[in-house]
C-alpha cells in the first residue's frame, strides 16, 4: 500500500512536524495514532517517518503532529522550469497553478501584462498566499518532494529585463516557423549531460501586446509556437509544460 505523503512545516535532522490544516486533517479526520507510518517531505527530501507524538490542540488550539524521520526515500526532483504566467481570470489561473505543480514545475512567476484586466492586477497581491496553498496541496497530492516557489506578482517588464542564466522562451501567437519542441531540442543538446534551466512565458487572454513582443525580443527571449490552434492561457501553460516534461524527463 502506498503511504500518504505530507510536507513538514518544521524539521531538523531527526524529526519533522505538521501544523495547521495538515495536522488538523491528520488528527481529526484520519485519526492518526502514535506509531503510524507516512512519507514526510522535509527540506526538499522525502523520508519514511513514524508518528512520535500528537496534540489535538484542545478547544481553540492548533493541532500538531511530530514524526521521527526513519530513512530517506529516493524521489524525483522538480523540472528546472520557471513558468512566467501573465495574470488572468483567477479561477482559471488557480487550475493552471495546480496542474503546473502536478507536472513538476519548479517556480511560478506571476506577471502583470499590458492586457491583464485592471481589477485582476489590483487584486493579484492578495491572492498570492492562496496560490501558494493551492501549490502546496497539489504537491502533496501528486507526491512531490518539494513545493513550487510562487513569487509575488511584478510588472512584465521587470521580469523580462531581469538577469537570468536560463534559456528564456516566450510563447507567441505570431511565431509560426520556430516550435517549442525544436527550441527545447537545441537547448538540451547545448546543455550536454546537464538538464537546461528554462524560463517559459505564457501570455494573458488576448495575447501579448506588440510592445511586449518587442520587449521580449530586445532582451533575448526566444519566441516559439505551440502550433496553429488558438489556446486559452491555462491550456497553453499546461500544453507547454507537458511538452517540456516529455523531453526533459
């Protein structure tokens, strides 16, 4: 039977602790018992662990579950991919964050583009913690050994101009001759025995504005195509990550 996997809130070399919602669920829903076994992610590493102590927190208190870390378990690392995602409708964006986490993305960088709706741009900063919770839950559900880093939203120009050693790729509707798969094949060949670090930018609903396309080009981003079909922003993000995953893993 596959053991459940939990992502520790605190840890040291020998123990790990769950707090808050995770501990509440383990104590009050799953009725965890001392001696019970689980896989626990601590510091990006996965351990076979045993429940050492349980506190239900009492009335108004916070539950807490402490584990003894027994042995490290082999686990797959995240893909070396940063998804630069223009902010779009929050329900669709949350779905994309969940699925990008399941696919193994390492980092998600939300950006405010020219065609990002104004009310979404204004509300985005208040949504970051919710996005991080969604990524945390998706990482646990998909048995990842880490949780994607989700940056605070910034203006697109700030992200595009930032210094980076990654291969920087932007999905562009006007590009027809250069494909994502072909560009990835070149990046993988150039990296030799290593996996290339990638930064992949996905536009908002309505696509990139002309001045943004020029900004990407001026800062060394490679424009690529996913094909002739017009995709929704969240569909493009997941389709692109699926292509990356198929070539890197």
